[in-house]
C-alpha cells in the first residue's frame, strides 16, 4: 500500500511538472514559453485605454505612444525584483528611443512618497502611470499576467496591440530580444 501511494504521488508530481513547464498555445491564444507569452500579429488584441497621472501630477496617456513599440513595466517600490530590473529598463528607454521604443511604468504603490522615492533612487528615464488601486491593470485580457504579482512587463506593437507579456523580473537583454523584432515589423 505504501509503495503504491509513493508511486502515485511520484506520477502525479511528474504530470504536474510536465504540464506546468509546457510551452505551446494557451487557452487565451498566444504561446507561453516559461515567463514569456507572445502573440503573432494576427492574434494580437488592442491594448487597454490607459491614461492618468504620474506621482508628480503629469498627464500620461498610452494612446500618445501610438506608432512606437511600447514596453509597459508594472512595478511597486516594495518589490525587490522591481528594483533590480529598473536600471535596465531605463537603459532600454534611452538606447532604443531612436528606434521608436518607449518604456512606460505602471506604478501600483499605495504610497506616493514610496513611489516617488523609487523613481528618484533608480533615476528612471521613463514616466510611470500611477495606479495604486490596480484598476487599470485589471482591464488587461485574462491570462496575460497576474496583476497582483509584480513585476511583469507588457509589450505593445506600433499599432497599440499586445504583442507579448513577461511575468517576473526581466533582464535588459531579454527586453531587447523581445522589442527588436517588433521594431522591424
């Protein structure tokens, strides 16, 4: 009996591992490969209409970035991985600007002072839409990312459609490898 239970548990564990690590089409369309989910141009959905203010009261509207490849990074000041990836995102914003790439943050901090300190400490070269309630992130299509776990990054093509999402901290090199083909479309 004990051997059967151990074998059953091992089989269930292997099955769960295999299902959790699979790549290929997902129920929501697109292709999930680990933390990256990408969409072919014909499968892409229009990005939500996000607008609002930064922590400093400046107006920001995602529609103003139409014609550019946009990287939207959702972050919180209390998130360690968010702190680690911010300098790389700033470099991408500066280095790829001439190629029509823009980075925009989506800040979900409840505290304006924490958010402002994060932006100043990390010397962000890009604006961040302030969304302390997370309501804007809840407008995303289901399955794209988990709007309660940060960081995650969304990639929009020049037409304002969702081209990819990346769950978890993202390296500068990974951002560039996702963005470069989008600039060539």
